[in-house]
C-alpha cells in the first residue's frame, strides 16, 4: 500500500504519543520507510528508543546534537508525506502560525509534501475558538485533518478529542498518496453570488465558500485536477485553478463553458435565484423615497448542466432550513447523480461554519445521513461516494 514511500512521523507531547509507536509499526508494515521527529514534551510520553526500534532510525529530537547539519530540511526533503500524530493544541497553533521553534514544526514547514495531522487533546481545548481557528487555517492551507474521535481522554475525561485510530490515519494517508481521484477533472462552485442593486448594494447570501473550498481541497489532495469557480476567497494550495466570479450569470457562463472538460461537477455554491432586472447606475438615496425593485430569474446553472447531452457526473447541494424534504425533492427531480442536503438552521451546520451535518441523496431518493463533521471530512466522504459510484459505471 505504501511500498517505497518515505513517511515522516511527527510526534508531539500528548498522552496519545504512546500510540505513535503502533502507528509507525502500521506504516512500516504497509511498506513505508519511516523516520520520526519528536518534540521535547513527546519524550515525556514515549521514548525515542521505542520509535527507533520500530522504524530502524533514531528520531530527530531537536536542531542540535543531531548527526545531520540540517535535520529538519533533510527530513522535509526526504518525505513523500508527513504525519503529525498526535498533534497537540500547541503544535497545531505553532504550525498555523508558522512558528518553527522546534524540529517538528521546522520539518513541517520545510516539506512541500502533503501533511496529515491527527489532533489529540482534551475536549475543551479542541472546542476552544483558537484551536478551531487554527485547524480551519491549516485545512485551508491544504493540510488534511483526520479526527479527532470521541472517547476516553487523559485523566478519566470522555468526549471529542481522542486521537483517531492509527489504521484510519494510514488509510487517509494512502488515499492521498495513491491519489484515488488521480486524473479526474473536477469543477467545484463555491460561495454566494451577488446581484447588484446599485453600485453600492447587492442581493447576496450567507455562503462563505468554506464548503466548496473543502470539496475542492479534498479532491486536489487526492490527485484530481480541480477548477474552483467561486465568489469567495479560495485556498492557495495544490495547484487548484481558481476562477473568480461575482454574479449568477458569471458563474453560469464559466461553469457551462468549462463543463464539457469536466468529469465531475460539484455545485456547492449558493446561487441567487433572482436578480434586479436593472441595476441602478447611481447609488439609491433615501431622500428619493421607497425604491421598487423588479426582479427576474437568474440562470439555473444546475439545470443547464443536467440538460447537457454528455453531461459530467453531477452533484448538487441544497441549503434547507428545518426539514430536508426540499433536498429529497431536488435529488429526485434535478437530474443530478447525488444531492447533498444540509439543514442550515442546525447548530454547526450550513453557512460559514467549519463543520456540517449533511445527508447525501441519490437520484432514486436513497439517503445516507452523516454526523456533524468538519467540512473537509464531509467532503472526504462525499468524494468516496462519487468515486465508488463512478467506478460502478
Ligand atoms: O459556503 P459555506 O458558508 O460553507 O456554506 C455552505 C452552503 C450552505 C452554501 C452549502 O453547503 C450549500 O448548501 N450549498 C447550496 C446552497 C443552495 O443554493 O441551495 P439551493 O437549494 O438554493 O440550490 C440547489 C442547487 O442548485 C445548488 O447546488 C445550487 O448551487 C444550484 N443552483 C441554485 C440556483 C441557481 N440559479 N442555479 C443553480 O445551479
């Protein structure tokens, strides 16, 4: 599975560090050459000698007293991928800030290879706004975050924050390195469109682009060739081609003109259904009295794609509030292969959140409900379904 691959395993200082030896063993068994880099506090939880015995190489423990002149750049260049497991709140924060004051972070900054990061910490630390902000930053930078799970934590606590099992970390790494979406041409739409009322105002919506960005990043990290058509700030990672648009018409023009070159289109954008018939050339003034806005429909981008003769595999999204009946209806009537419904009124779901609770529908109305996950994890499972359905023909 990982035969001939060079994997750097970064171990930071949490109790889950004891699992790092087991993870290293799994990587070696999968055929990888493994070298470890550990923080000083990781040494409180696992001995360097243990990692050396499993991998056959003594771990890098610092910048000094190492046989190499520049251990972090040596490791960074050597790596085909780097895993950081466990990743503590401090390590996540340092990596998000680019603060390379230890050999582990310096190695992560010195590598151009993919990074998989498995957080492990107490629930309160995981839920803390700073940690969530840092995780979202790293995810947007192209780092793959796996876990954490719910379960027993240090000191007898139970909750989210437990490091995901080593087998799942190896599986996530394999998906990235094997590139199970290798060569697939993907187009993703993201963000909320804006329809001008006058030079100052517009009709818009609350979409931040995070869901579409997660779908694009996940596909790119698994080898797909990705074009992201978006109204929102885009991730600057992994060679994603970014096409900036503002209105539904611009999104329609860009999407339709490129659709024949795509194998899969995922429409995560929140597209306006109506726009002002005429956008005022001058700013409306309160003194001029109550304005009357005549609206007209925007193009239905999804319907246009669904009507194409040789259409790509098509995934729509549906933002619903309260019940997902509307999403089910769209799944069976919109001519899509999959439709992802999300209830934007649920906490942690929908607009501008880093998490989402989605239900994936097939066109015959069959539903698969996923728990509340990070948008990147939800995107990962969506791509698993797309890959499986496409391979079944
Ligand atoms: O961007 P985030 O802040 O992360 O928020 C994510 C999200 C909530 C925007 C996303 O998860 C989501 O639900 N996107 C679809 C929102 C939406 O517009 O749903 P809809 O039910 O109005 O549209 C259904 C589908 O038709 C969507 O795929 C939409 O892109 C598409 N559509 C809609 C209108 C239109 N004129 N043309 C379209 O193609």
